[in-house]
C-alpha cells in the first residue's frame, strides 16, 4: 500500500503506528495508515486481518 520512499513499516512491525496517515477522521476518532492499520485516538488498532489490538498507554506516575 505504501507508494512513497522510504517505505512505511508493515502492519505487523513493532513500529507500525509510525506509518503515514492516508485518511484522517478526527471527528470520529480514527485514521487509516498506509500500511492498512486503522489507528484509533485511544491508541487501539484494527489490523488489516481484522485483529484488534487493545489500547496501550504509558505508566502514570503517582
């Protein structure tokens, strides 16, 4: 799906969320990345094979 250079990471690479945004719908809370991943505002992901990855958030200091 990625037509630019350098190519974006694949949907199954650990840095998949760093791919370029091809479609953005901030009013709905999601963006489609050029590797086929749908990235949600809460950091959850929908993979091209319909696998769901739950949101990942950093640790909060007390």
